[in-house]
C-alpha cells in the first residue's frame, strides 16, 4: 500500500521508494513481544544486506499497528507519530530504542502512571536518539480542559489516519508482513488512486445540467486574490479542480479517501461562499452527487461499515504548516455540510438591528441610505404578525429550483430578502465587494422590493397564506420606507459606476426574431412557433439579381420567401463551404466562417413594417453599427477539441436590426463550443446591462473568470437537438441636454434594448 508523504519516515532510508519494484511492509506493535523479535532480526541482519545489495530493488516500510487490548499501545505509537512529525529521519532509530525498552511500557508499568508522565518518559527516550525532547512532548501532552476538551493531542489525527489505513486492508494482528501485495483490489497505491481518480475527475469535467451546460467550468481555478480578496477571508482551505488534478498526476493521493475529502471540501467551499439558489451553488451540489454516487463503488474504505466520508479539515489557524494536519473525519464532515449553505456575513442582519431586538424599531436619523435600507430589510427578516406567524421567514430565500421548477418558468425576476440585502451591502457573488448599495435612490430600492410580494402574488392563489403574509410584509415595508425617506435623502448617482434596474418579464410584447433559413428545410416544432422576420431562400441565392418583395402589414412575416427548392440546412458552417454570391441591396453584415467572409452578404433586405408595434426592431435612420449594443458574437469549437477549430462563425451587429435570431446546425463532434460576446462598454453617457440566458428554462449564464465587462466568454456543451441561447443588452442614456435655465429634457432617460438569439441544432 502507498505511503502518505506525512509518514515518509516509516520507509527505511536505505531504500528508494520511487524506483524499487518490490515492497516489504512490516505491521508491528511497539508493545508486542513478537513484533520486537522480528524488528530486531530485520534491523540487525536484513537491513545491512538490503542497503548493500538491494537498495534499488526493495523498499521496506514500517507500518505502526495499534493493538487495543494493550492500553499502552496507543501511547507508544503516539510517540512514534510525534517523532515522524519532528524528525522523520530518526523514526527507525527511535523504533529500535523503543523496542529495546519495550518492557518499560508494558501494561504493568503504566497502569498507575499519569498519562502525561508516560509521555514525558517517551519524549526523553526520543532525546536519546537526537530528537528534540520538548517538541515531542508538546505534541503528546494532554492540556487542561477548555473549549477544545476531548480533542486529543497534536498527533491524534495522524493516529486516526494510521488506524483507518490499516483497517482498509484488514490487518488486525502483529506481526504481519506483506511482500508485493499490491495486486489486491483492496490495497491502494498512489498509482491506482491516480488512475481511478482521474476517471472520476473526467466524469465531473464532462457532466452537464439538464440543459447541457458544463457544470465544472467555474471550479478549475481559484478566484483571483486581487479581485476577490473576501473569498480568502471566508474560505479557510481553498481547493480547485486543477489542484486536485495536479495532485493526482503527481501521485500525491495515497488513498481515494484523501481524494474524496478534497472534493468534498471543494463542494463545501462553493456552497459556503455562494448563495443557495445560484448557479454555482447548484453546480457544486451536482458535483457532490457525482462524488457521492461514485465513491462507494471505487473506494475500498466503504467496505468498513463504520466509514464516514468527510471534507478535508481546515488547518488550525495557529499552525504555520502549508498542508492540513487535521484529518479528523468523525466530527468535521457533517457539520461542514450543514453549515456550507450560508455565508456567515450574509446570514445575519445588521449588528445594530439585531441588538435592538425584534419588537423595537430603529430610527433612521443620521443614517446613510445604505444603512437605512439595511435596517429595513433586517427588521423584515424576523418580523412576525399578531398571530405569531413568521412574516419575513418565507421570503428569506428564493424557492428551491429542484422542488419548484415551474416557479422559475413563470417568475422572470426571482428575488429574496437575502439576495436584496446582499445587494444593499454591495456583495455580488465572487466579485469584489463594493460596499456600496446597488440602490442609490429610494425609488430603485422600492422597485426591487416590489418583486418580493409581486412574485408571491403572481405564483400563488389570492387566498393563500403566502399571499396573506406578502401583504403584511408589503404594508410594513411601505410604512418604514416612508419614515426613512422623510429623513434620509437619495444618494447622488455615481456616474463612474452606473447601475440600471431591468424589469424582466413585464413586457407583454412578444419577442420578435430574425430567422435565417434556406428553402426546402423543414422547420422544427420550436421554429414553427417563431415569428419569421426574414429568410434566405434558394432562388435569391442562386439569382443575385432577384429582388425581395415586400409583404403586406398583415402578413405573418416580413421579407421575401422564394419558392425554388434548395437542398441544404439553415446554417451549416464548414471549412469547405463555398462562397454565396451577393444579392442586390444593402443587407445585414456578413457572418464570417473560419475567419473569412465566405457568406459574402445577406441576400434579403429586412423591410420596415408600416405598423408601430415592431418599430423597436430597427435602428433609427441616423444609427449604424457603431451604435450597436451587441457588437459581435464569435462562436467556435472548444479548444479541447483540437488546436484548429473545425467550426467557427461570427455574427456581427446589424446596421439595420436591433434584434437578430440565427439558427446554426453543428455536428455532434463539435458540440462543445466557446462563445465570445462583444458588447458596448459602460460609460457616463450610457449605462448598459447584459443578460445571458440558456435553454428553455432561460437559466442565467455566468461568463468565464477571465472575461471583461465588454468582452465576455462562455463555454457551452450542447445537448442533442435544439438549444437556445439568448443575449439581451439594455441601456439607459440621457434623451437631451439641459436648457439654458438649468432644466429641461436632460433629466429624461431613454432605454434601448438589443437581442441576439442563437438556436444551435446538434446533428448526429
């Protein structure tokens, strides 16, 4: 079996653990007379022979085996573990000295001795072979009872790991000797752990959610310390997937239990830092399910009915060691899982509000708007009505996405008291905390809070208890809001970091789309329901001089549709695709395939309709590509599929349309794609916000960590069939300049919206 790095001293120094093809393992107990005989014979007769002739062929490992029927056995092996910590190169010398003085530690010699006195004698024995006596004793001594009562000593966790490792392979009596017994499935080696562990990691890397999105993308690297310093204050033991992979490749995991512990810590960290209901929290839970479902099948430790998996314990803050020494799996694991869902900073209301108690309302005089908003929400969380019912409690968290999937289909902008409180405190996931409220005006704050009870009324029956509680909560909020507004003014708007509030799902206007089609292509059930604004037909492609005709206003679509059959697909990018001849007229800009303009132009010119309901689809006469909010979308095969992408497509901004819709056929072999979206940057004159949605559930998409505010990257694994990805950019900007008297239209704001929808069809 493999040797953990912390126990490297158990290997005989005369042998080479990395190159030796053969292994002798001695399982010995320091107070076992037969163990003493075999050790003395080996140390005096066999060791010199190995050192002289077989140092590159045989490695020898001393495995400490505690025998519970000898009470002193634990004490002497604790001394051996302490020597391994303080001076691992002295372990074999200390073992020789301890076996020589074995009788001084038999049961009869220690039964009437205070435990710490026994430790003193063992530390003094270690000093005889050149080990620091004080350091050994400090690791062994049991200190006076306090908060850490019944926690053992400085080597307790090492003893637990030794016992667990020996139980895995079924060693119970001493002496026991193994020679080259690594063929058993029950015996783990770093090489075996690496092989099996990388298979598990591969499963995690390729796992997707129900919509086909890769769930591991955000777990490969740790957050940037400069951008997210708060992460390292909250998380005591950061772990990333790349760190786990590196340890596996370097054979640093002796057992699958160690790998399982690191993966559980990775999951625990993500759940602790991210809010329940977020995509990262859900992805961490999916990874947990993969690990929990796989480990019982591959980890021999599960053969022990008493085995319980646990996250790698967080190192003692007082220790300066780089690697965690706390291997305690009996007390730390379950507690971490239970507490991982909430960030302590976010779970509690403001300190002042909590100090006042539930029944005493705070006044707002002298407060900033941020502190006043914090107080209002903090009061609402523990609020109860006259009947003693919790009023704020049901609104503290968003509904569970697994239990209430239909909620997220109906409610376009889910919120909770906790999520709004985080915005008030300037906390936005992994981003650096701004410590500034997201709502610098009372109106913005009130608008966001309206979603709390508005969503409850939209999803629940009018006479339901939850709606009744929502009404009570709303009345309390409006009363306290009025009191706060009377003494706390709005903050001046910070133009260097503008914010806008988007009311999603409030518009009743159906979403128009621009679909690119060739004649002869059958529409899917999804496409059949889409309003078609323009199409590419075979006739106009084949005859460049053909002009598109204009439909009447009551037509079901805009633009021309030729009837000439043309075999083909909607858009099937290929390196060998032939150029398409251009048509007359100024059309949409050219999508480029593999970096070249192989689609030379869009042959159909979208005609402006005469009715006003779709006027927002088109740019104004004085606007062009330079005014676009969505500048370009680049799509290509993911780099993991090879250095030279077989699929590459650019969709630039249209000089005519504000809303585009593209359907792309893609082979299954290229279904892992990288998207790069360029959008208009934020400025003092124009404030913008991006919304990226994935799949029929319109799940929010998070950009990759290296993204910038105007250049965002996404990795997407596409499922078979049709997958919808939608990008929306909304901007607010001043509609005019102030008049000569200092007032006028300059206070009005104009909202622009642009959408780009891509339908990926994976063809098998």
